[in-house]
């Protein structure tokens, strides 16, 4: 075996040297090698590689060095990427600060460095491409990034949409003289800076097709660069026409040697292609793998990350129909400074009254509402929103209006949360309506909600609210611009529906600590829910309005993971709503139910027609009686990957047990059947109509017979 000699060369450094006399194949290879440093428990704490990209080592390999030279870490840089962290050094100095050759500059000039560059150098990366803009928008863009620890001179570099051509024939977008990219920075390069600003609320670094903003540098062009909506190539070149990076997308029919495998799938209109990262480092394999992601990045959307915060304060757990009304009223009545509401629909008369009362106490109220809910904005909701505005509240909508070049960031704003006094957050599955927050607890939907009194959580939700509300966003539209109107004689009804449900649960205040993880679609919901399922070891309880088995042409990833967990022997129970009036949804939920049951998962329907609840409108999950998800997130692709949705993961056994008890109560319910005495016009209307027709026919026949008889 190989023997290494150990030398203490400084108080903080050790040199290991191979004894060549004992070398039996375990020395360091000149052409390709990896070195990994492990601690005493077997955990890798550092690694480097050269000549080849090893799976066990993060980042890309360092370049090969000349004979007798070494690789040395550049200063104290540690980006977990050998290509960035290590530089060739002709004078190794073990135990002392690394000394680099004079020609090793912190700025790499293009003209003298092309022999070291190329597609595999990862010196500058294309990290975003927006090639299919909306109608009448000229804001196609490319975003490039400097992942290194050095400033890079890109003077004379250019982008082209025809990299397969000879350099002299390529259309070009050219960077001017003295253009330098600082370490860890990016440039946005767009057609029209004003259109870019309109949809992103920020100015780009450069524009090239139209000089629309004097403050944005205009790039020179040679011929016309235009990114195809159906498929194409985009290449980044040095001034000496060395290809640095490339992306091939859609139905492109041109391929060049820098690219491996098929093109990146077409994104569709309004969607940004974005390079993937691992632990904050961009992946660069020169293939579609770098770009393929379940996340659909629409222009202008947020890019939130999962963030868990320890909550030392209290949380209040509640459910509908049992106690949601009293819980919300209590919190609203205790608001002193502000109430920010993000809601899909607001039709609750009683909660409307509480908002008016808050405004009369000089509490600032802002509502961000979906502008095009399924079925439209009802006259009742128009009345409520207009009167809130008339009493000093601020109301904005998220809408799409293509005639005025307005395109929504999210197909639907389906989130349901409230921020009170910037220190309390309420997250719910319910809209503010008579069924979601029923005034009488004998009637209404099954919903979950939670009140979190924690500054960190409130700050996170406030950041998201401000970003979505932002009046500078083209799709954030004021109430005045919506031109909502209702009839002059419209009046709110004070009718309070009642039902047959007997309330079983009271709201509970639970003292911390607990772990709180905000969850938002389309940013983090898929990652969070999959992670929650994967973490389960004993049980998973899911309660959903509906679950679709198929997303596009693939199996719902949540369904796939649940089936995997069932194969491990976990106790998995799923409750879904059953409403035969929605025939298409019923067909899909029946398919999901059968598929899950075929894989050993227990599924139960609660009917809207004969059950205790108006509907099971919940969107929650409990794992191991330890972690719970409360959210607005339906388990379909639209809700997870496209809509704006909101939720929260709470890790606390007492909190999770509360919702588990509610779930198991619902699981124990029998599906109620109508008794013979429960007559319903809906059930018998066709029989009655047939009987009426027969009777009328008989009467006419009899009358005709009598006439004939007496003639």
C-alpha cells in the first residue's frame, strides 16, 4: 500500500508526501484525480478535483497544470468548486500564504486568454433566457453571470442566435470597450429597457434593439438578433470568437459540438428559462439537464426560498366550521395599526362588518384580491370591496388585460392569509365567505387555519405581500381602474345559514417553541410538500378538496411519493371532497382514488350532498403527528406550479395532534344517506315533469273524446 509521510509545516498546516518507494497505484494522477478530506466520523469536509468531474466532488474540476507546477487555493476562496477555488502556481509554499505568478491577474483580459477558455471553462454563464415574450412586448432578454472570484473583462464579447455560422456571418449583440463583470454579478441584456421595466419593475443593464431608456447603455448590433419563439440557439462568444457558453432550446434543428444531448424543452409564452443551481452553485454540463426544472418561472414572479424560523411565541389553532368565525373576529378586533389581506374571494357579510369597524378605529386596511375568479366577481363581493374602499380601505386586484399589455404573473391569486399589525399572521385554507368562515358553526366547510404570533414569520409574509401588492407592477390594478359596479338597490343579506353539524372542536392557544416554514406557490410548495412526505416515518394524513392523479403527461409527484411511502408500510389515509355536480372533477378524483387504493392507500370521500359539511375545502397534511401543513394549495399542477398560493409548515407535536384529531374525527364519519322523508325537488323534478306531461296529455285526450261524443 501507499505510505504517506506527514510533516508539520506550520501551527495550522500539515503536508502529506508520498513515499515513492512504496507506491502501488494510490498516488496522484497527473491527468485526472480527486482528493477528499474526511473528519473522524466519516463526513467529507472538503474536496478538490482536476482533469475530470467526479460525482462525489461539487463544482467543476480545476485545470491541468504544467509539469512541476501545482494547484493552490486562491486566497481564502471556498466556493466548493475546484475550477474557481484553485489556480496554477509554480512556487508551492506549504504552510505559508500561496504565492502566485506575476501573470496571474485578478482581471482576465480576453485577448490573451482565449487559449484557456471555451465551453468547459464556466468562466461566464448564460443563466436566464426569455425568448417568447407576450404580444406587443419587446422585452426578450438574456442574463449572463460571472461565477468566479475574479473580475472578467468582456469587452468585445458578443451574443448570437446563429452560433453554427462562421463568426463573420453571425448576427451579434456586442459588449462595448471597458465592460467588466465583477465576481458573483450578472447582467440583464434586453431588446427594450422600457418594456423590460414594465413587466419586472427594474431596469436592465443593457438594451440592444430599441434605445428606450437614456440611463441604460445601448449595445452595438451586427445584423439582427432575434430569439425564435419555437426553438433556437443562443451562444456567448469572446471578442476572438471563442464560444464560452451555449443554450439550445425548443425545436432547434441546429446542434454544435459544445452541446450534449437533446435541446431544452420549449418554455412557452411568458416563461423564463433559468439555469438550475445546487447549493447555490450553477450547474454547467452543457446539456438540457442544466435547465430542466419542475418550476415554471413566469416573468415577474418572486423567487422565494424555503426558510425555517423558530417561533418562541404562541400559535392559535382553529378549524371551520367549529370556531373559525370567533377566532378571526377576535384577531381583527385586536388590530391596532394595520390589516393586510390576500384573499381569492371575499363575500362574508360578518367579516366585512369587522373590516369596516377596524377602519373606523383608524386601522390601515389593504386587500389584494383575485381579479378574475372562476365565475367572476359577484355583485355581493363588488358591494363589499367598493364600500371598504369608500370607508378608507385600499383595494387592489391582480388582473390580465392584453389590450393594455398587462399579463399576470400568476394565473390566479389563490392565497388566503392575513397580516395584522405586522407581527401576527393568519394562514387559512378558506375564502372569506359564508361556507369558509360560517357565523353559525353548525354549517360550513371543513377548513383548517392557524394564527402565528411571531415577528420572523410576519416579516416573511409581509415581504411577499408587498411584492405582490406593489402598485408599480402592471398587473396590480386599483379598485378605481376595475370599474366595478353594483345595482343601486342591492343590499347585503343578514341571513345566516344553519346545518346539521355539531361543533366538536374549540380553538386552542399553544405556547412555543415550534418550527415555522412559510410555503408559497409557485416558489417552494412542491419542494416543501415532497420534503414533508419524504420525512414521514409512521403516518401521513391528507385532507384535500381534490387530488388529480396526472399532471400534464406525468404522474402527480405527490401521488408518486405517497405510493412509495405506502410501500414502506406507513399508515396513509386520504380524505377528499365528493361533489357529483362537478362531473369532470369527480371523474378525475375517482381515477385518483382507484389508483391510490390499488397501491394500498386508504381513501375516503365526504359528500357535499349528504355529509355534515357544505364541502371538504381543506388543503392540509399531517405527518407522524409531528408536522402539519395548513395551506391554500390544491394538489393539482396549476395550484402548485403556476398560481400564487400560501401555506405554512408547523413542526410541533401539540399543534399537529390538534389537526390529527380533527382529521380522525372526519375519517370516522359515515356518509349520511337521505331518508325517504327528505324530499328534494332536485331528486324528483324529472319524474314530476313526466307526470305533469302525462296528466296534461290525458286531459286533452279526454276533452277531445267528449267533444267527439257530443257532436
